[in-house]
């Protein structure tokens, strides 16, 4: 299929030509979280056909935004990852996510969600100025496993990264509950009593969690009684 062109001498028009095709930005979102196999991208992007995904990846590779490399054992497969040019899209994706939050509303029936999207979501709103010098080890249920996220504040701002590490408090909760905590819309002690949250360590640090982020999450409707936050006991 020929590449679409707006035929306008404008960098915004050119950027829209490069990443404005349907699904392209969502493929970029997945690769911002790390290298992915083709099968992983298909699973994480329900509704995207294999043929369209292959076409999007091929075009991104032609444009120098995505690179393909061989994955190591145990299962030989190709891995797709962002190039330096592709990684330069991170601040663009962050600002689009921040802007899009005002239209997000509450989760709708049938909406797909991957637990590790929470890492990217929290990073979008991480405070870039001094934040409380507290650290949080977060575990999000993900099928039979868990996603681990480490959030730490300090004089240079808040850092959100994959994995675990030293923490004032360790907590386990579904992603919506963590977003509710980050927004200040979910009372941590009430969440502990109701089973929406499991935690150990300095529980007082839970009340400081919202201060690690630059904005609340009101646009997502989190903390609203219309949003059902899963109970841990229900998994």
C-alpha cells in the first residue's frame, strides 16, 4: 500500500504521516515498555490483525523508528524494539497521554488493559521537581504472575521503573487501585480494610503516594463510586 501523504511542507504533517496511521501509536506504546515479540504484540493489541501489524512494523522499520533483532533462547524469535529515533517519541507519547486523560472517563465493558501499562501511565505523571523521599515496591496481578514496579521520590523528582528495590512500603493491588491511590481518590486505609490493597512496611507512606505525581487523575474518573476496583481476594 502506498504511503499516505498530506502533501504539506510542515513537520507536524510529516510526523502525522509517520505515526498517525491506525494502531501505529499503540505499537509504539508497547515498544516504549521494552522489546516485544510479534506474538506478544498481537496478544496485547486485540483487534489488530497479523497482516496489519506486520505492515505497521515493516513501515516503522523502513522509517528507522523500529529495529528487528533475533531473540535469544529458549524460544528463537524476532524481537522488535525502538531505535534512538523511535525512543525520541517518548515525550510525545507522554504529552498525548496526559492530554488524553481528560477524555478517558471510566473503564467501559470490553476495554482491554495490560497491567504493565500502569508503569507507563505513572511515568507520564511523575513529578519532575522535588517529591517526598519515599519508595514504593508495587506488585500488580497479571494472570498467574505479577508485574513489579518501583516508584521512588526525591529532590530530583519521581522515578518510575520496572522491577523491585528497597522500599518504605511494599504493596500489591490491581492497577486501578494503584491509580486510585495516586489520584488521592482511594483512601489507603479503607482500601486495606476492604481488601483492595495488601501492604507491608511503613503504611503511613501510602498517604504520601499522591504527592509523587504532578497532577491528579480526575479525568479518568478514578475514585468515583462508578468505578469498580477489584478486590484482591477476587484476584
